[in-house]
C-alpha cells in the first residue's frame, strides 16, 4: 500500500494505491490506476507524482484516503497530513510517511491502466521507529510486514549466473 | 516472490520473479521479465505460464531457482519439486506451493519488459499449515508476511465513494 500525491496546478491530492511494482533493478515503478481515480487527470497532465510509503500505524488513514474522493475532499486536511515541498516535482511529500519518492511519469499504458514512472529523488525518515509496511490482500484485509530474512550471500552468486 | 513455470514444447522450466502486480480488481497479473531470462522465450512462444506461490519455508529453493539457469539445469529435479499437470495450460503446477494460478499471456509490453496475463484457473492447498509468503526487498533480504489486519467494514464504504 502506498500513497500517491499529485498537484494539478491548483491543489494537492492523495490517492491510495494497493498495487505497485518495482521494475527490473532500476528505480522504475509502475502502478495501476485509471480514470475512475480523481488523481489520474493530474497525473496525466503534470506527468509527475510522489509515491509516499506509509506504515502500519497509518493504516486507517490509508484506507480512509482510498474511500473518499479528491473531488470534494481536501485529504491533507481531513487526514491531518503535512504536505512538504519536494526537491524536483510539484506534487507534495507527506511528512508523516516513512519514505517519499519523487517520480516523473515516463509512460502511460492506457490499455492496461499502467503508469510507468521513474524516481528522480527520494528521502527516508530514518529516525522513525515504526517501519513496517502493509499490503492489501484485496478483500479488505491487510498483511503487515513480519520478520526479515537475509540471503545476501546466496544472492551474490546471481551476479555470475543467468536466470 | 513467486515462481513462474513454463513449458517450451520440450521441457518444463521455473523462474523466480520478485515483482508481480495484481491489476485492478480483476484476475489480471503483470510481471516484469525479459530476454535475460531463459523462460522468456517459452513465455512468448506458448503465451501461457503458471504463477506458483511459495511460502517462507521454501525461501532457499526460491532463491536457488533464481540463481541458476534453465539453459543447463532441470530445476524441478535440482530443487526436488513436483510438476503436476494443470487444467488449462501446458506449463506445470508446482505441487509443493501454496497456490498455483494458470495464466494466459494477454500482452507483452517489450519497451518496459512487462508481461500482462490473465488467470484462467487456480487452486490452493488449503491443508497447508505454512501460508506466509515472502517479499524481496531487492538487496538480498526478504520480508515475511506478518500479522493480518481486517478493515473489511471500512472498505465496504468504498463501494459508495469515488477515489
């Protein structure tokens, strides 16, 4: 679950996106969204956004953001979130999030509602204690990040092998 | 982390895919892969595959599958996995996995190495005790599914609101 902020030239908006994909081993992301989402017009027009990473303590805000519309709601005000200015893009960072990734849209594949974007700047709140993300199952339940397993040694061999 | 099996007309193969995306609220998936992956040719030619969902107890097999190549390795034999026949596609199911989703490729977006596919059959091993999936962070570490949070009531309101 990530939050995606946009700025349409007049105002900021936020949407909740359940499904993101990190592509390849490069700073390229894709999300799926479409015209049913009020932010989509701003995303298409400005061709930039911020992917903000919320943590489990923010779950009710994240679900709330996904269940109201920017057409009639100032989501920053309603959910008591703080908009911060980014380094590169005009879409706002969300101060309360664990990380904020400023992105430029590099392609919109309308047929599949896929927006492909590239990170141009990123910052992380390293002082933040709660770092667990949440992931939508799709049925209204969410899975919280659990323990971490290290397989860096095993993965290192990947450099010398094809897949 | 999912395993993707293919059948090229002669033999079965498996690849490890870190990044999948469930698109929209439909049984459509996308993965990113490309020519560097031996399975890619079979995927393009047969236009079908099986997405097999492994759990945390299978992590070393999953990483192992991702660090050797089908060009010189029978991965089912090497990793002691059992190939089962699917209902619709020729790519094999993996018996040891939690779930197996038979998929037809509906689009290949070469520019971004995105393969879009649709589920045509699925089965789940409901008797399996270990159900926790693992997710690649990208640096050789993996996050195991933790606790589950229910927000079904809150999400129900989504049906009556735009996003």
